[in-house]
């Protein structure tokens, strides 16, 4: 078994009501939900977060908060609003985006990288005061758009409450994916799971079952000590039927 549990990012169904997403997750046999900060739980909207916390607890689902805070563009006060929502949601983890959105890591100066690392370190320390971990999105056009930059950043942050997510760039060959998780796996908390080609066409997860089974099995041992979630993110045609099929595939991958 991989050690990861199956979960869902609600950005998968951005326009769907939160209560309906929760029903889908329960029926799909998932263990957790990462609630999107730009769709279902807005930063600072604590009443909505508390209501979803109650519903998730009743359903036996753990929670994470997928914020779109992007330090250093966003500062500590902006992060605190998102953190308040994460706390109200009962989330053990908050995701943030490292660096300016839609900017390649290769375009940063060393000074800009240091500024980002300092800002993220401060956010990690603030979240630690409330028992919430911070994880950095791993995504094209960010400071974690490839493993060398991600490793340099996490080393510069040097805070034991800050971790990395991992996901493959669309179309990333298996060999390169394995090289990435070997390099940064010790810092990885959770992963985002999907089946896309290089042109971002979406496919059933079963078409990438061997890919994901191999990657998760080869993931380096991590300093992360909490529950680990493999979070479905996006499905073909945004279709709930496709989601149920992918969720069944994901459970099968994780059980072997």
C-alpha cells in the first residue's frame, strides 16, 4: 500500500454547490476534501467554513484548505485571512502558491527568491501557532514549477512546518516524474492526481493507473508525519460519472 488516502480537490467541480460535492465524496468512498478558496470557502468567510467543518466531521471526512495566497505578492495579513478560514474549516493543512502567479521560476532573481522564502517562512510560523501545516502548490509558472527550483526554495525556507505538494506537469514522462519525486519526496505532504496529456486533454484515470501506482510506490520517505492524501483534481468533462470512475480507480491504486 502507498500510505496515501483518496481525496478530492473541490476545484474539480468549481461551479457545484459545496453540499453536493460533499455528497459525491462520501458516495465515492473518499477520506478527505480540499476545499477551494476561490470557489467554496472564501478567505475570511468563517461561517461557511464552520458549516462545512460540521458537515465534513459528520460525514467522517478530513479537510484541507486550498488557498490561492501567493507570497510574496500576498503578505502575512492576506495569509491570516485564509488561515482563519482553514482553522474554521477544521483543516489540518493550508495550501499556498509560491511566488507570483503565472510567472516561471527561471525569471526570478536570487533576491526575489530570498524575499519569497522569507515571506513563506513567516506564514509557516504563523500557521504553526494554530496547529496548521503549510504546503506549497507544485505547479507550472510558480517557484515550484520544476524540482530543482522547488528544492532550492524549500531549503531556503528552512521551516519544519512548510512542505511541498507534488503533481506531474501535463504529459510528464514517467522517468522524469520518478526523478522529481526522488529529489523532493522527503518534503512532500500530499499529491494532486489527474490524467492529462501535454495538451491538457483529460482522460480517465485508469489510463494512467500504472503511472500513478509506480510514482506513489517510488515516492521517497517524507518528513511529513500526518495523514497523506492523494487528491483527485479535475475529471473528464467535469462529469460526476467520470469522477466516480476515477475515484474507484484511485482507491484501487492506493490499496495495492
